[in-house]
């Protein structure tokens, strides 16, 4: 498996599992859903970390599609270089760090913004390589 596809798979697994802390937090704070909760969602306050976990999951979902599109387009075009592999790896590890930092609430050094920016930079670099192959 090419590294770009491996890191796309790992990013998909990460994105697809980030809902777990959210559900765990909801159940821990509000208890299991009751039949009435399906009609009207509970509105009792949630711990801050649960809200952060929900935002981390939403952010991962929003960021996944563009990354997946670039990786799959590169695969379809037969573009796979050491650089694109490194971009995919950096993207995955920065997204992993972003999720951990976001959920934990760690705020020193603008760590969450830095992790997001590193992932975005890796995505843009990967897309730039791909675009250079189309001209």
C-alpha cells in the first residue's frame, strides 16, 4: 500500500472514532438515553471536555473530505513521491495531535492552532504537488 493511502486510511479511522469520547461524555454526564430523549434531546449542561470533543470530531469530519479528495486524485493520477508520502504522514499526525490537544483543553503555545496549521500546510503542499502534475 502506498504511504498516502495508508495515511488516508489512518485518518479515516481517526475521524471515524472521534465520536466515541463524545458519546462516553454524554452518557457519563446525562446517563443512557431514555425513550423521551429521542423526541426532545436533553439540554442539561455537559462538561467542557465533552463540548471540546464534539468540536474536535466536527473539525476532523470537515477536514477529511478535502484531504481524501487530494490523496485519491493523486492515486488516480499515479502521483506518489517521497514528498507526498511525507505530506500525508504529517497531515495524519498533526490531525491526531489536534484531536488530543483539542479534547484535553491544552492551550499553551496556541498548540491547537499550531497543529491545525501544520495539517493544513501539509494538505496544501500535497495539493500543490498534485496541481503541478496537471500543468
